[in-house]
């Protein structure tokens, strides 16, 4: 089993369903790889078209089969679930790098917008530029 580092570039999202009725929502992403979880910054007031351009790093192995990105709307009382994208990690394990790609965001089986994410997997003992 190959172990290594998974780098996730969270670019942005578009076409998200606005969960706030009076204002633009304040979206953020929760990125989950097996038991590891990381949270993006809140794109305050960005509504259904947030840009993050943030990078997250996870220690992983090939037995981690998917990356889940949950999109949330930050609210004063309780945060609202906007939708999620489930991304298969098999292609990045095989290729080493997947350029920024658009994935569907779904909630209750319905399309709720899209998110753009880039992925890089670096096996232990190898530099990322060895894939170039």
C-alpha cells in the first residue's frame, strides 16, 4: 500500500443555492479524507460564487478511496448545509496530479451547484515535481 501526501487546492464554487433569504450566504468548505477533517476560511458575503484558492494537505494512503467536500453557510445561530461533492481519489493515485476540475455539488440527490478542486498525490520519498 502506497502512503503519501494528498494536496487539495480548493479553488472556488459557483451556482450554489443561496440558503440565506435576506443576504448573501457566507460559504465555507469542510474537506474530509477518511478521519482527517480541515475547514476553509469563510467567504463572507460571497453568496453562491465563492473563491477560496486555499491549499490543504492530508497524510493518506491508497486505501482512502474518496475525498468529501461539504459546503456550509456560516450563520450566527447554526450553520446550514449547502451540499457536498464526493471525489474519487483513484485517478490522482494513478496520475499523481489532477488539474483543477469541476465537480457537482449535491444535496439529497439533487444538483446544487459546482465546486472546482485540484489534487496532487506525492508518494512518500518522492518530490511532487517528479511527475512533470
